């Protein structure tokens, strides 16, 4: 029994080129892997306070509620077209 090592890779490549769905899947996986590896360089986060955490709130147990900003509620019934 003889094994043809060089011809096996060429045969598999020809079969892969015939199967368009498999070829598209390999391309999609390659692009996703490229984006995952080089994501920081593709789109860097230049915001200065992106990871700023308030220590007092960070140390609280899960479920803790904190009011950060209170906005006044305006009378929105005049702007609602369904309330007429």
C-alpha cells in the first residue's frame, strides 16, 4: 500500500474549491479571526475615561441602586400625536 503525500493536499484543495459553501465559510472564519486578533489596532478606544470606575460604587454588592442624574420630566402629552 503506497501513500501519495503530495497529491493528497492538491486533491483536498480541488474538492474545497468545488464546495462554494465550505470555501465561503473558511473565508468568513478567517476574516473573523483577523478582526478578533487585530481589533485594538483596527479601532482603538481613544476616550480618556473609558475605564473610570467610582470606588464607592465598585465595592457595593450586586443589585445596588444609585441615582446618577435626575432629569426633570416635561409635560410630554402635548407632543404625543396619539393623545389627541
